[in-house]
């Protein structure tokens, strides 16, 4: 499955996608556009007025739904993303201000747990041309609308 190897020197976050346990196929990996640190920072700064997700003020967004997802049952948990990303073609995944990717929703749903880890505290999905974001803290995912 890991026929495509991303350059970790250019994209340090690529270790997630280069990992032996990454569930993405070579074709799915080929649909992922990794962002340079500068591109990710520009996207982050254009969307978020804080430098780390843990600094997000409560007034920044309305949490529309909060759901605990099971990383040991990724197929059932993927239903959350299928529901929330219905009608969306592509998403931006940001791992903080300096790492990101743009990818088709179906590629994300195929292996959402390769993009989010329970230990993450700065990972977020930003839907292009929308005020909707999805972020997590441990195994709790928040579906929210930016003010």
C-alpha cells in the first residue's frame, strides 16, 4: 500500500503518510497535495486568529456537535465524517500552523485515522469556502461553525 513515499525533508508531517501502518493506497496518496510550511502558515493565518488550537477563544466558533470517535473501530467512526462532509469535494487538513494538506474528502474518509491521532492537539479540518471546521481533542471531535 505504501508505494508512494512523501519527502519528509520537504514535508515533515509526511511521516504519518509514510508510516507502514498507513491505510491509504498509492492512488489515494497521489491525490494528496501536501502544503509547504509557508503555504500551511498562510492558510492557517487566513483562517484562525490564534497560533495553536488550544488558544482558540470560545467566542471564535459555535460547536454544533461533539462526538467521541473510536480509533479502534475506524469504519463505524468514519460515519461521522461521511455525515458531516456530505456534499464537500475537498478539505484542508492542518496539523498546526506549519503543516497541511489539501485532499479529496473520499481519500480522507478512507483513512481518517491517518490524519488524526488521539494524541493530536492541533489538528483541524477547514472546509474551503465555508465557515465549518472539524477539530479534535484526544478522541473527541468537534463540528463547529466559525463566527
